[in-house]
């Protein structure tokens, strides 16, 4: 009895439409108008769970990362810190939260399945040294909560060297092509 209710098992940072109605000795009353409410964040911002360098050039690296899951709130930007391996001399570059990858890039990487609500993002870091090993880490910024911890380091050597082709598979055409 009373005018309060505690609703459980809701998702953080999610909008809900709520309707209420009173019950009296005469029975139920009419439903109220929709009341739009939004849950707050869980307060526990996780690091991006997956970071991968998908390609490098003579002085750059292309990264791919998955947004934190479960969704900690409104992510408005990401930052990547990177340093030559073993130096801890980090530099940093920020990326907007809307930095989607081309679907073809995602499919080529054979990524683990992305949980519902999580997104995959891409970014490019320039002005790196050729033939140098770097460690890359990504953090997410959640509006009104701050930065997540950094992801686990992803290590790669920046190089524009040709890659080895280990196999070729025919995916279309005819018997004669």
C-alpha cells in the first residue's frame, strides 16, 4: 500500500514509458498518461573489451574497438593512448563516439560476436615511426561520469611491408574463369 513502487531488473541508461493507476475498494481507476523515465547509469564504466590493430602503413595504424558492454551510459567520445613498446611515453588521440567502421572491414576481421547494443568503432593514428613496435589502448568517455579504464594493450609493429599471402580461395565466377 502507498504511492511508491520499486521496479527492479531495468537496464542502465534506458528510457521507459510508465503508466500507473490506482486501486480502491471500488476497483481499478483509469490508467495515467505515459510518463517517460530514464534509468541512471550503473556507475561502473568498463574498458572497451576488444581492441585490434587491423592494418598499418609506413607511419600509421588503423584500429578497431568495441564499445563497453553493458552500455554504461551515453558515450560521447573515445581516446587512444599509444607509445613505442616498453617506453611508457604515451601520446593520445581522441575520436568522436560516432566513428563507425565500414561493414567490409568488420567482416574481414572475423571478430567475436558483438553483444546486443554494443558497437564497433574505427580510428587512425598517424605520425608513427616505421618498423617500430607500439602498444595501443582505448578508453571510453561517458557523459557525466568520466573516462573508463584503458583496454588491455594491443601490440603491433608499424610497417608498410608487403604481407604474405598464404592461400587464395575462389569465391565466384565460372569453371573457366
